[in-house]
């Protein structure tokens, strides 16, 4: 399998065909939360909108005067408009946006490099040396995106909604590496620790952008924990810590409500989500 094939297989595995039905109650809870804590007839931007399986666009359309969707996958946003019968609506607009700047080509190149190094590893059996090489490759990628500016525009919105996005910022490099380790039946924290460090930077950078975009408030949803597991959800953990550090400075965390996200019930992947209502000071 080539790096491109591995990467595309991984990307396609994130397409959950039953999500709209599986997330029905979750979608209602998230939408209720946003409407409850926002003024009517204002503007809202939804970051990481995708197919909007977790937010009811029709209900938001009745509450807000304009809705702006941001995601790197334009096709998914178009599907959302079709699903909610809003294709020709003047109230909803879409913006194709990548939040961190790692392209498909960069991911494919990383996957190819990893596969080649895994083949070479079988000859020298030095997991630390293999990890060092992978970290060097990641450092090249992170250097390229160091000054990347997500194209979120200069327009402000009254409210920003961002659910389940922070945990996805660098999930692909982690997944690719975990697949590589499983193929050689090894464990090593070096690469994961490097990705965690970069995650912390990217989360802060994204939160900077979100705060600049919002006039009145922010609705943030982060995975606190996966059911049946004790380990933290990277990206989500950093996002929560960053918000807590900013609390009572540039923002005010009004309240957090917990709910359950049946992400993929057929595989028993269920998350506890912290829904944060944040006011701009």
C-alpha cells in the first residue's frame, strides 16, 4: 500500500454513513445549547461544519439571521445544504477553509516516508532511531505551517460555534503512526509526544482566531473522555486548558454542560462532551 492509499483509506474511514441518524439526540442537544445561550437575529459562524450532522441548520436558520459554514471539505458542506434544503438560501454561506495548513499532498508524503522507514526498520530493529526519523519528518511539516494563516476572513460574527474540531487538528499524523507501530508490534511515545507539543501550539492559534472572530460569544464543544477509557483526548484536552487559562482575561467562561456524543455506536465509540458557553469581554 502506498502512502496515498493509506492516507485516503484513513480519511474515508472518518465518513460515518449513519451519523445523521445516530446523532439525532446529540444534534438536538447541541442546537438547543446554542439557541438557549444566544440572542436571536444575530450572525453565527460554524467552524468545522462538515455535513452538519451535529447541528440542525434549519433550527439555526430560524434563530439567526445569517449562518456561515467553515470547513476544508466543500463537498461535505454542500451536502449539508442539500440535506437541510438550504441550497438556494441567502441566509447560509459556505467558506472552504483549512485550519492548520497541512495539505493532502503533505500527508501522503508523510505516509510514504513512514512506510519506507518501517520497511527499513525490519533490518535494524531500532525503534528509537525509527521514531527519531519520523519526528524529523514531522518537524519539516510543522515548520512549513508555522506561519500559516487560516483563511477565516476579517469579518466578525456575533457568535462562533466549534464542536469536536480541536481533537481533529493533528489526529491524522497520530493515526498514521499508530497504524505503523501496530504493524511492527511496537510501542514508543516519542512521536506522540512531539505531536502533542505541536497540538498545544495549534490549539492556542485556533483559539486566538476564534476569539478574534467573535463579537458576543463562543460555543465550544470538546471531548472530555471516551467511554470506557481513561486516557485524555488530545487536542480537546489542550483546548480546555487553553480556555481555562484565558478565563477572566479576554473571555469569560459562563458555564459548561455535559452531554454524550454517540460518535460511532456500532463500534462502541462514545464520547463525553463538554459544551462551553463563553462570553467575549
